[in-house]
C-alpha cells in the first residue's frame, strides 16, 4: 500500500508530512531540497501536492524523473476537505498534514509531468490567452474613444496584437508538428467535430491524462462532473466546480460554435434545450459529451467516424 506523503509548497520551501509515520520535514524548493526529500521518502510513497501557481512544477518533475509517484491535486478540493473535516486552522505544517489526509481519502492517480514540447505548448497557450484578453480590452476601449489621434493609436495597437496572435497560432502548430507524439495525437483528435486547433492544443498541453482515465474520471478531472446537492426529499440542481479551467474554456468555445452547426453534438444540445434544460446547462452537458468522446478516441486510438445525422423529431 502506498505511503501517502503531503507536501505544502511555497516559493522557497516544501513542508512535508508522512501520514503513516507522522514524520515531518522541511526542505528548500530547489533541486538540492528535492534531493533531500527523495532521500527522506520511504519506498512506495505517493507524494500529494496542491497546484500552487507553478511553484509545484520543479518538485513534481524531479520526483517523476526519480521514479517517485506524485499527484498534483486541486487546491479548492483540499480546502473543502479540510472544512468538512473541521480542520480550520491554517499553517504550512498543518497544510501538509491536511494534504496527506486528503490524498488518503481521494486516492489521486499520479499526475503526468508536463515537459519539453508539452510545456512549450502550454506556455504559448497561456500567452495567447493573455493576448486575447488584451485584444478584448483594447477593442472595448476603442469603442469609447472620441479623439482622432487616440483612435488611430488604438487601431494600430490592435493591428499589432492581432498580428501577434496569428504568429502565436503558427508557433503553436509548429510546436505540435515538431514533436512526434503530439503530432500523432493531434492527427487523431482533429477529425472530431469541434476539435479545432485551439481545443486540440489545449488538450495536448493541459490534459495529458486524456485517454488514460474512464469517462467519469476524465469529466471529474476537468471539472465537468455534476455534483449532487440533495438532502432528504429535496433535490437540488447539479453543479460543476473545480477542475482545469483552461480545458473547460476551450471546450466551451468549441461547443458554442458546434451548437450553431450541423453535427451530432449540436443535435444533442438542441434535444436537451427542447426538453426544457437551460441553455447554459445544455452547453455544459454537451461539453462533457465532447470530452468523453475525445477521451474514448484517444484511449482506443480510433479516429472519429461521422454517421448520417437524423433530424430531431
């Protein structure tokens, strides 16, 4: 049985707690500190850590390189687990113990390391998202300007930003085409309705678990599994939360476009709306359907096969 070890991560330090032995240690968040941690760990350990704004990447990568299983979990779920357990105090030492207890409860699978071309692709996508936000802000600003000189300046800035976006899109494709594994997976996925360049790149960069989990696990990982809110005779609305928001965002944009075109996913979306489901919830259900389909395609290495569409009755 795995020995669960919780690690609370900050920029400079790693606070560590082993659940089985209740031993603790603290090391620096650098290569030397991780080497100390590796020497401290017992064989068969599963190291559980929260996603910490990127501070977890070094320890995650170095542990994986040394053959030590490590799972990066959603920080919100750890906080909710702590609250449900009555663990309201918060210090680095206590956080490490809470993370270890959450690991024993949730039994997370080891998280694949994002490195090389996958890491470069993730950075390019993050930069692209920031660029799109800036384009949106500049466009809104332009709509309110009255000064001809400022209007001209804003238009030139927008043109530059849009050229940068085109270059980033080209760079994104170059990264995929330059890596044999990513190129093969992209070729497998891109025939699926809605699986455009941005969604495919996002799945490759942000969801390396695609094809390795079952339909419920992949939906939960992304944050598309509905959570029940029932009590006694009351039946609350199922909601989604947590998960990987970058993947959800890409799926949302893909399904939004799909809902306006002829496809099996569009038919599923319209059928839900016709049954009275709110449009937003119907979109989420269709996002889950698309994700599960892409997961099955990757798992079975079988490309999408289009079937004749039947018009909704």
